[in-house]
C-alpha cells in the first residue's frame, strides 16, 4: 500500500511547491499582471479586478460594451476603472457594481443600441461562485490575470514597448484606415448600411425590456450608495452617427431615460470622429474622447 501513496504524494508536494513559488513571485510583484490574451480573457480580467482587488482609491467606474471598452481608463484620469466588456453590455457592469461592496463616487454608464444585449450570467456566476470567490480573493494566482500563459504572452507583447510618448500622428499611421484604407472603407460602408435600416418592433421591445432592467439596477445601486450615475453615448464616424437607426435609438434612449430623471453627459464639441469600422474610435480619437470625459467628470 505504500507505493500508491508515495506515487500520489510526491507529485502533490511538487505541485504545492511550484504553486507556492508562483504565489511568492506574484505577491512580490515580480510577475506582471496580464490584461488578457483574448477579448474574453480581457473581459474576465477587468471584472475580476473590480470584484477581488482593493479599490479604495476609486474615483469613477465605466460600464458598457466594446465601444466603451475601446476607451482606456488611464486616459480618462487617475482612479478610473473600466468594466466595459467587449461584446457585452452595460447591464453586466451594473450588476457587478450592484453586488460589490465597493462604492464608486461616479458610475459612467454607456446607453445606446448595445443595451439590447443580454446580461452575461455566465461571467457573473463565475465571479460570485461560492467557493472560487474566496479562493480568488485571497490567492491572486487563481485569477485570470496571473494565468502563466497570459503572463507570458503579455510579457512578449510588451517587451521593449515604448508607446507612452508616441505622437498622435504616429498612432494614426498604425490604424487600419491608414494601413488598409480600402478594407476600412468597406467596414465603414457596412456599418452605414446596417445603421440605415430602421429599428424593428422586436428590436424596440428588446431595448425597452433591457432598459427596464437597467433602471432597476440603477435604483438598487442608488438605494445602497451615494454614487453619481451618469449616462453617456460614444461618437462614431459622422455618416454612421447620422443614420436613421442611430437617430431612432438616441430618441428612444432619451425617452426611456429622460434627462429630467437621469443625468446625461453632454455631447462633446462637434468634430469629425474617426474609426476603422464606422463604430469603434481609432486610438488617438479615443484618447481625445477620454480627455473629454475626464474634463467633464473629474475636473481635469
């Protein structure tokens, strides 16, 4: 009977030793936290950081879809965190805030066509799993940001990177609209064609249903905190932003969230906003919009 026990015990001890060493490297700040090697991983990392980390210096949290996720929280200002999720919607971010003991002074919530998407129940179940919630909270190595593969890829991607002081002109040269202009034009045209179609009755009803959920979430958050909740939309390529569907959605949004009952961020000064696909701002323009957000909400 000794042989089977030894055969199990030895690899178990080796595993525990390796895990202890990895935990020490993480706790000592030797290993960097990764932002995620894929869009899904990035979503999980953002959500886990909000739920499991100490957010005592938090000034503002932004929730929304990939449109908001395209805006770097650091470009808005210090103490800003984003749980805007690629392929996701505002409802998921608000639910995370609602369930968290953290009380952000300002909540910036994206309201547009993306609220027609459903809440991400799978992500929420993972975050608040009765066992893994506590494991991840006190053992950082169990979080997505410290998965060995993610850390390794993050290290390779960021090794020798010196983009902090890069000019807007240099940033623009890296965008698809400049590298592959014809492909980008086709993407913008596809977005224009899609947004030129009117909202269907089914889409309108879906938006109304999801808006009711958002109102309920906002009411619950305000009941338990003193957070200032600000609604906002994100500019797009002007010809896409001026389509029938976009106008209908803006009107419906203001009808469902009337300005006399909900605080809306004023629109940015008129200008030509640039995208690669008609919808998502290019990096330099997203920086400009981030500064606009910071100036309006943080007094930058």
